[in-house]
C-alpha cells in the first residue's frame, strides 16, 4: 500500500481576507462614535438647547455620554463635554481619564478644553469647527500650548457636515420662531391700539 501525498496545498494568497489597515479601522470607529455623539446632540435639540453631544470611549467602548444643557440646568458649565467627562469620571471612580477618547459634535470651547487637559484624555475628536468660541484652532488652540498640554491629541472634521447642519437647522428654526413671535406681538398691539383715521 502506498500513501499519496497531496501535490499542492492552498497558499495563503488563495485565502481571501479583507485587508483593513489600522488607519481605516480608526476612521471607521471615529465615524461610529461621532454618530453616537450626534444622537446625544439630538437630545439637546429636543429640549430647546443648542444641539451639541459628546461620548467618552475607552477600549473601543462608549463608557459615558452627555449633551449640552446649560439653560435647563441653570449651569453655565453644562456643556456636552463636561457632562460626558463627569459621567465618565463617576463611572471609573477617577478624576483622571487616561486612555480615554472624547468625541464631540462641535469644536470644544476654552472651558471644555481645559477640563479635558485636567482629565488627561488621550484623544479628542470633534465634528464641526466653531469660529466663535473654538479653542482647538478656530479662535485659538489651547492644545498646541506645550506648557499646558502633555497628554491629549486632537482631531477635527469627523462628520463635520452633519454636525454643522444640525446646528444650522436649530438656529434657523429659532430665528423663525422669534420672527413669528414678533409678528404676533405686533398684531396684538395693533389690535389693542387701532389707528383711527
Ligand atoms: Zn464647552
């Protein structure tokens, strides 16, 4: 009896595996987490607050989230990032959040950027830029101050269009509501004080 050995074995090139580079994977994860931050922003909008949302991520998982709510909370510090940082710190039982990433739909302000540096976040990813109060490059760049920032990387522009459109729609709606209110007030005043001629 003779044993016949296989004449050929499948080579690794015949096995089809999708090739995803580390950079591609990071980009995909960034999109997914920014989408989650957008869902948080929708909560703010539903309450009549400027729609900004944030999530904190550790080891590829969302551990905390927050949305902008300074009006409802009577709290000037209740920005989305601060709400998310507080929830994350509470969850981890640590005032520092090393190894964590924060995703926020709008470029952080000075206050939030400062809080992120105190938390020693590994990375901040934001969506739309904020030419009025942005502290990651628009008005100034706090993170570029090497005396202040030793821990946090910053990246902007992830789903920037979607994040910006949400804000634009909110402000357009608010302007329209104000316009209607003024028209109603003018009509009511004309009714009370008819001009007799
Ligand atoms: Zn802020």
